[in-house]
C-alpha cells in the first residue's frame, strides 16, 4: 500500500518537513475487509450484526478522514476554527468531516439502539463515538502517538472484557496497526486522518458495546476534558513537559 500511495504521488510533509506517503491508515479498513470473510465463519448470532456495524463504522470514518487528507488545508485549526469558517460561509474539509462524523455517530447509535432497544443510550453512544474519533485525531500529531494509545487501550480492554465477543474487533484492528506501526514510528509513512479516524471509531464503538452507563459517562468526561484542553493548549507541549509521557511518546521513534 505504501508503494501504491508513493507511486500515485500522494505524499505530504510531516512535522519535520520530510515528504512521506500520506493517508496510509486506509490499511486498517482494508485489513478488516480482507479478513472479514474468514472471521464471519467463526461468529454466530448477534455478533454477525455487530460485525456489519463494525465494518460500516470503520469504512465511513476512514473515508471522512481520507477526504481531509486529500483536500484539507491548514488555515483553520481546531474544532472552533472549522466551525467558525463554516458559519462564515467558508466550509473546510475539517468542518465537513466534523459534521459528517457527528451525523454518522448518531446514525450508528440508532443502529445499535435497534440492536439493544435502549433509546436513552442513543445520544450517549453517539457522543462516545464522535469524541473518540476526534480525540485520536488530536493525538495523531507525532509519529506513533495515536497508535501507541490505541494498542495500550485495546490491550487493557481485551484483558478486562476477554469473555465479551466484541473484543474481536479491537484485536482485529490492533493486528493491522501492529504491522503498520514501525513505518509510522520511523517516519516512513503517516496514517493521516484516515487512520486516526479509523482507530478512534473502533475504540469508540468498543466502548459503546463493552462499557456500562456509568463507565461511559466517566469516559465521556475524560475525553471532553482532553478536547477542551486541546483548544487552549498544545497536547504535544503538555506531553513534552512531562518526563514519563515524553519518554513513552518518543519510544521507538526516529529522533532524526
């Protein structure tokens, strides 16, 4: 995939100014599609319905992120900047992505409601999904950062909910990510919004399926805090100022 992206000339400058293949996070969706015929044979009952929702969610958010990777510009940054541009009649790909992502989250929450029958959970589930996607986008400002957070979070959830079938989707995406991550860490490729969106969507969907109402509320508060802080302060600056966080952030990364 990296050879295909490079041959197509779809390269962007990373934070060091080096031209590398962009939007490489499409491999997470392609990986899921490639193995879906295999794992569907091992699934039964309601988990097959969940697999359809999983693939739909993954593909929709990947495409929204890829749109921003392809056509996005950096003049309006942050959620407030994109919304301001939209109100002023100058829509950005970031605004379209945010609006499309919110509507997609609501639609997927309705699909999950149809599966679970809990009407009150629709807004809570939609928020969990949308905020997860946006948070992973905020994390994807340095090589490997979003990937490390996903793998660590997925490992914890798989251990805690090992008897719950939906963890198979977390593990499936973690497999694709683990194969891709070395290229990201070494600065040979960037997952872009296509990849960050995908990781956030899978994490958010897993939270929706695995967490209790109370735990979801705590999760939402934590993500809301991160998103609010990021509007005023640089997450990269905050991480760099903390010795432990900075060590983890730099782990495995090409420092040149």
